[in-house]
C-alpha cells in the first residue's frame, strides 16, 4: 500500500544514555519522512509501521514515542520471492498514524482522493527524478 511506510531498523546502542533520545529521534524522523515522502512520491504517507521481535526487544522506544501496539504478526517473513512458506517467530506490530483518522481512512472501502501534487513535486516527476 502506497500510504504506509515501514520503519525497518531502529536501535539505540547500549552505554549511551540521554533523556528521551529514542522518542526525539523517532519524532524527527517522522517529520522528515512526511516532507521527503511528499516530494519524492507526490502524495502523503498516512501511517508508519514497524515490527519488533519480542525475543530480543519489548518495543519500549516505540511505546515511549506514542506508537500504538496493534497486535502480533503471524510470523511470516519477507523473502526475495515474496514471503516465507512457513511461519517463524511472531513479531509485535506497532503503528504510528501521521494523519487524523488514519485507521478509519485506510479501512474505508474506497480511499479518499489524495491531494493534488504540489508544483515542485510535479516538476520533479516531469524531470524523472529518482
């Protein structure tokens, strides 16, 4: 789905302790992603998602940054051919809505019309920018 983005990796190394570091970094990334996504793809991103392996982590950084724990995956993982044929360890699923009512809007039978491209994005698309 083109309105979702996945946060694949996020790690604060042990030994360095700064107050609220993880939630600050995640907030900065969210703001930057929203701007960059619109410029690059010509439409907004509505929801961020991430998967946390509970065998190693608890998702504390995501919880502190107000991400919502919405359940567990079924354990399948992505491969070059699509998805693995057998399930592995389920992961915790966290989401962070970036627009109002993101859950309801994404669950609607027909997605609302996306805003028109801003002039700068249209120029980049016309140039074939990566």
